[in-house]
C-alpha cells in the first residue's frame, strides 16, 4: 500500500526543486568554520561560483560575515556544534551536548539560530557522539522541521550517524557530506580529494564537498572552480542540490513502499 503522506512530500519536492541539469553531475561545496576571523571569511565568500558558507554561532564575526555572504548572493548555513567523542571539557559556543534536557537543547538551538542571520540551512560541526543518538537527532530535526524554511546537511563525521535517516523520515530536505576537501594540511590533499569529489559526482549524479578556510584550500578552489564546467560538472547551490537529492531519495522510497 502506498504511503500517501510521504508520496505527497515527494511531489512537492519535485515540483519546487530547481532546474538541475541531470545530464551533468552536480557538485556543491560548503566552506565551514567561518565566524572567528574576518580576512579568511571574506576570502571564502569571494570564491567564484555559488558556494555556501557555514558560520559558527556565537563567534565575533558571525553576523558580519553572514550578512556579507548574503549580500554577495552566497547561501549561509548555521554550522551547529554538536558533541564529539573526544570533546574537551569546554564546548564551543552554541554546542549541543548529550546531557542537555530537551528544554535546554531547544533553548541552545534557538539561540544559535538567532546568532547567525540569513541562514537557509543547518550543517553539523563535529558531532561524532551526538549524531549517533536517535533521540537527540530527533529533537534537532523536529526543530528544523518546525521552522519550515531550513534544510539539513549532515557533515557525517561518523559512519554511525543517524541524522540523515531521521531527517528524511521526518520529511526534512537533507543530504550528507561526501568528501572533506582538506582533512589534513598536506600540499597534495586538496587536489586529491577534489578529484575524489568529482569521481563520486560522476557515480551518483551529485556530490557534496566540505572545505575550510585554510590557505591551501582557498588557493586551490580559486583556481579550480572556474574550469569545473569545462570538465563536465555543474557547480550547484547547496540548497538546489539538497532539494534535488531529497526528491530523488523520496521517489525511491515511494516506489519501494508500493
């Protein structure tokens, strides 16, 4: 028997999804960890193409950089800190942690959202502990769904994360990160991981890459992004990719549920 509520969600996603060229693999890139330093934040915002920036809550330049990105036409995400397995005793501002009550969790999330203007989505910062806990991820996704105007990107810092599954079960448009572009500071890391990002995009039709405002990352992207179209890829806004990927995932789920 068809699950009609889920099917209706899929139809809405398809109807309002952007005109994504299915013949060209799509790539979306997010630059994380903005908010502390103005100079590198500005440089990340100036990268060519529709990259997104993810801004940490409670940081001294959060509002300034988010506003600057918005004015420049870049999508702004809340880079939400979640507890990791090896977190220090002093969590980052705006962190959501395992021992919070539901009320404290909601309060901290609302404060984090308020601290970064113009956000269109939320992606996770760290979180290798919290993203594996279904109860806390349900709290997070329920709050995102209640807003009605945000999507979710799981930065996927652990293979045990349940965040994407819960988001899709709840009807929240969501994807997970495919590649970290700069997991270490070696000179050849970013080019190698960028090639891996393109390979995944060819295989599954799209891919999500996350980088950081490191000099090597910004240097490489400034040179590589303008020629991405010549190599057969489409650089997408992350919101467009999330909508298209969520529609595809929902269609597959509806077919399997018939």
